[in-house]
C-alpha cells in the first residue's frame, strides 16, 4: 500500500505523532509517512501520576519559583575566608554532641563506618580511652547525634564532626550565608571511612594542632579565596569536583606556596603542611563541599520550588531536601555501590553509600560533570565515553545549566544545574553519583570507589510532599 493509499483510507493525509516506542515511528518513516516524535515517558514511580498531575496544574507557579532558586544558586559566590574550631563555629555543638553525614540517624541504626567514625571522635575528644569504652558511651544515650546539614556543615563519607575539630569557613558573599567542613585526611585508613586507631588519632591531632594554624595564617595573608573560580578552573583541567580533585588541589597549593616562607611559623611545620597537601589529591574536596553547601543553601526556602538543595547519605539511608519544603528530609535506602576495589577487598566488604559529598552533584559537579574528567573512570570504573553519557543524561532532570562550571568536552556547555525532583520521578532518570566505598566493618577504612544510584522513593516522597504543601 502506497502513502497515497494510506492517506485515502481516512480521506485526508495522515498526521502521526509517536510517543514512546520508536519501532512504530521507524516503520512509518520507512514507508514515507511523516512522523512527529514526542519525548514522553510514563511516570516511573508507582502511584505518582496523580501527584505529577496536581503539580502540572501549578506549573507557572513552580516554574517561577524554580527560576528564582536556580538564579540564587547561579549568583552564589562561595569564598574561603578562614579556619576555626567546630565548637566555636557551629550552633549548640559541645563535646557530647557529634554531627554526622546524611539524614538523621540514631546509634542502633548506624552502619559500620559511621559507628567507627563515632568511636574515633569520642576517643579524639578524650571522652574515652579505648574503643570498648567509646562504644558503651555511644550506646548509653549520653551523646547527641545530628546531621551536619542541620548545623550549616557538610562532612565527607561518615562526616563525623566533634567540637575540637578544625573547620574551613566558607561564606557566600552574595547572600551572606556560611558553610563549614572539616579538613581532608587523605585516602585509606582515615576517620571519615570509619577507621579510628592510633594512626588515625595522631593524624587528627596533627591536623588540628599543626596544619590548621598554617592554613589560618596563610589565609590571613592571602585574603578571601574565590572557590567558585578555583573549581571552575579545575574543571577545565580535568577535575569533576567529587572524586577527582587533583587540579583543584594543585591550584590551591599554587596560591599558598609563595606565602608559606613568609609565615612566622617553624619551617618544619610549614614544610610538612606543604608536603601533606601535595601528596593528597583529595585535599580540596573539603573545600568544594562547603562551597556547594553555601551555593545550594542560597536557594533553600524558596517557596513552591521543586529544586533539590541537599542530597546526603549516612550509610543506611539516602536523604534529600527541596528548596520548597523547608528543613524536611525525604529518604530511601542508601544505594549499593558498583565499583573497583582495593587489593584484598570485594563487594562483600562494602558498606552502602555514605557521605555528604553528594552536595557536589547537587550543584552540578561530581557525577554531573564527569564529562569534564574522563580520567575519573580509572578510579570509579567504566569507560571515558561513559563519563560523557553520564553528564548528558543529567540535563534531562535539571532545570538549568551552570553559568560558571563549564565542560570543555561538551563545547563548554554549563554543567547540569538544579535537580528537579518532578523530572526524576517522571523520567526515572536518577542523579548520577560517583563515590568512595567504605568497609562495612568499623575500623577498617576505604576499600574502593565506584558509581551508585540514589533511591527513587526519596524523590517520589519529596514530590508528593511538595504537592501536598501547595494544596
């Protein structure tokens, strides 16, 4: 049957719109029938159709709110302004209060690496002399636990913060809000991966007693450091801001090195500080994270906005917050990581996804900017072309593109910015996250790195809550 015959079947030319199955469109196109392809998928979260329909009726209001939320994120200018002590910087943080990564959780539900980091922090604060005593104290109810995000801070992996720890101070000078993060210990057997032995304790005390004073004195001479510019340069040099920070750390050390000989501190102290930073490619992860927190928090509280302003994991649950739903957490089970393992370890040794470092993806870095860092696949697995595909897929669920973080491999296109929880639910496309892998047993440390998908139910719950709040 010819195209003319088919047109005559209804007495007029066929006008075909195809939604979903490409096979139908392809068959008609081969027979000369013009086809308009519609990019449509059914809602992927069970029972979400009514929620999405209710929100669709409020599209104009939500769009205006999302424009405002993303605009504030674009305007945010995070600056590194100093170093301080956690107990003096963060609200209501005494020696018997410990902060952690991810949404709220109590001791009985904590995963192995988070438990290990808690034990290490208890010993570090001098509240116990050994792991056994520390464990009894942790389970006694005498300590308070709270998410870093609820105190203006972020913590990588277990993310445990105690009162005596040194913190970076980052200020979004555009809007005046601040964010804080601990110092990066390096990779391997470290507190944030749940290790807590004498080696870990010695390093923690060195960070507080020796490195922090060097950084504080250097920043006093250097003045506020523009982290947005530093991160943007690093993306041009092959970083993605989450698991590849080699360029950013090099740029940071380049800023500090000329100042170090001028500081009134012992030369051995200065030399060890410089050597530690130079040997720790991940050093500036703990600067990118508070920069991300200060950026995302600028959008928090935007009424009616469906933009995600926090993603975080505690090793048991994954949680998100929306700009338009206040301080509420929406959670699902933390994901199982697919990745590469250090010698002697395998999937059976791995804990579930953990850490506040997904604040980088929240502002368009990390897995969202993997196209800028094809070398990252040697650390987390996959192929260089997979890094490009990962970034391209994130545009489907984001409201805008970053005006600051640009990706050379995509003709300097801005990285995907402003995760829209509605689009995650509608398309089933989940935020792409790369991450380290902690041992499921406390005290061991890092066992690998890989890729992980967040749980869809967290985004579905947030979308439903937004619909309910908007009536």
